[in-house]
């Protein structure tokens, strides 16, 4: 009986141990499986990360490729657009002796990407020698030689920066600036224009005084490009800069296109409406009309004609004088009727025809011209030799021996005036109105004469002197 119970107890214990072992194994296998799943998940995560990294690398590589490709295409496009060849027909080149040379030139220039079809550009600075105007002092005024350029397709220079104008300058719209410029305005030209205007303008100036300051600065500081003219006359090519505002304001060496572009830009930047005209001009040399470019400007709501190039002649062989010795106002703020006496208008560039009829500033500009030539020397306007004699007698009675007589250009002969004044001075010296030095046994006297022309006037300055012996 005891044995039987003992056997049952042993079997029961065996079953319990077997059951516990099975549970331990099952737990162990379950734990191992979970561990394997965890490792597998981590591996998958790692693989996914690697895959993402690989995708990112591929995407980055594609973007780099696209960027490089885009830059290459852009650069290529700019190069193709910038490197352009313009054929310029040079017609009516006026030489110093008045002959005209027909030539053709090709200009290869580098320009910005935007291409605009331009009208043929004509540049003419006719050469003429005005009359020697004095006996003791002679001035030979020579207008610029001419260079006519035609550019069927021209790329305008484009501005890409914002300009700080300062308190004096209030420019007009830059959109219309580009519209009315025939050659386009570069950033360098705009910057130079601001520098020039800040140096010559004052807040107290009227509109007409601003335009005069611009006109005078250009005459005093810009040279006519004789080398470009010589190249054209020789059948060669002209430098593109000789035709632009930048060439005038930075290089200061241009033909009439450069003058007109610079005047337009300076006025526009100063807040004054100005435009560009093209056509022909005849300097009376016998060569006939040749291509030319000049301006109109709006002051007080009225338009006036201006030709700065022909107001900047060579004087006694010198084409430029910082003090303005060669400065004149013959073509400054005049009417269309007066301008077209020797100019023919062919095109109002970018706008409808405008007729300039106002003479509001004629008297003012006449005064400027006279004062520029004779300073504070007293003067009298005359219409006859008799009036000149009377004026001279009146000056002598006042003890004035230096004065000027002004008359319509070519209406009187300055040598006749000089001889008449000398005779009047001799009569004055012999009169009782003059006290001669004690002890003088005699005297000799003379008259120096200096004559010049501007604004349709001949201005003859006479200096009378006496020497005792």
C-alpha cells in the first residue's frame, strides 16, 4: 500500500517537472522569437534608412546636375545674345575741307541680353570755319566733323541697380528713359549723370538754369571724338562708346549721338523732359546736308530745340576749354523754325512730332551769350555805322575807352567799325575834353578789335589806347 502511494507521488512529481520544463522551453522560444523580430525590425529600419539616404543622395545629385545644366544653358544664352555684330553704314562723313566720304562700317559690340530693333542712327558734326573776327585777335570757330552711323539692330544697354540720387535730383520715370533713348542707358552712364548733376546743380536753380548748367558742363567737359571720325573717313569702324551717353559722361569723347544721348540723360535725371531728334544738317560748307542728331527739351510746359554738339565748336584749333572759351548758345532753346534753317528733322525718336514755337528765353539767352563773350564790358546794340560812331563818342565823353558794339551778324563790317571808332577816338584826343600829360611832345593812339558771333549777333569789342612820348 505504501509502495503504491509512493509510486503515485513519484509519477505526480514527474508530471509536474515535465510540465514545468515544457513551459520554460516555450517561454524561451517565445523570447527568442521576439528577439529575432526585434533584430529583424531594426535591420529593416536600418535598410530603410540606408535606402532613404541613397534616395537623398540620388536626388541631390539630380538637383546638382540640373543646376549645372541650367547655369550652362543660361551662360550660353547670354554669350550668344551678348556677342552681336552690327553693320553701320557711314554716310555723309564731312571732312574739314567740306567734302563728303561715303563709307560703310561694321561694328562688333558686346551688349546685354535683351535685343531691340533700333532705328538707323545718324551722327553728324559738320565742320565749318567761321570768319576770322578781329584785327589784333582772331577767333576761328570750327564746327565738328560729321560721322553718320546706321545700326539696323542694336541692343539697348539695361540698368540693373538702384541709384541713390540725393536731395537735389528728382528724376523722371526710368521706363520712359529707356523708351526714348536710341542707344540705351547703362548703369555706368546713370551713375556718372548723378555725379555730374550733384556737382553743377543747386536747389535754388530754376528749370531753365538747370538746363543751362547741363548745356555748359557738356561744352566745357566733353570732347568731340576726332579719332572715331578719322576711322570712319578712312573706311574703318567707330568705337561704340563714341555713340553713347556713357561714352560722353565717362569717356568724354563722342560724336553727336553721344552728345544728344548724354543731354537727354542728364535732363531726364534732373527731372526735365527731353527727347532725341535725328535728321540732316547743312553747315554751309558746300558738302550738302549730312546726318545729325540733337534734342528738344521741355521747360515750363513749352518745348525748345537744343543742339549741344554745334554749341561746342573748336576755337582757334582747340576743341575743348574747361573755362568755356568756345562755349556758345547759337542752338540753345530756339524754335523749330530757327533750327531748321540748317537742320532737317527726319524722326522724333519714340514720340509724335513736336513743334517748338516759343521764344520765351531768347532775350535771356542772348544776355547769357553776350556776357559770356564780353563779361562786364559795357555795350551798345547798333544797326548802322552812324549809330556806332555816336555810341563811341558817348563812351569817350564818359572816359570809357573799352566797350563793345553789337549788331546783326553779317549786317556790318567789323573792320569798318574799327576804323570809324579809331577816327572818333582821334577826334576825342584832339578835343579840349582831354588833358594831356605835361611835357609830352606828342602821342600815338590805336584801337584793338576783337569780334565773335553768337545767337545771330556779331559782337565787336574795341579797346582804345594812347601812348605819349
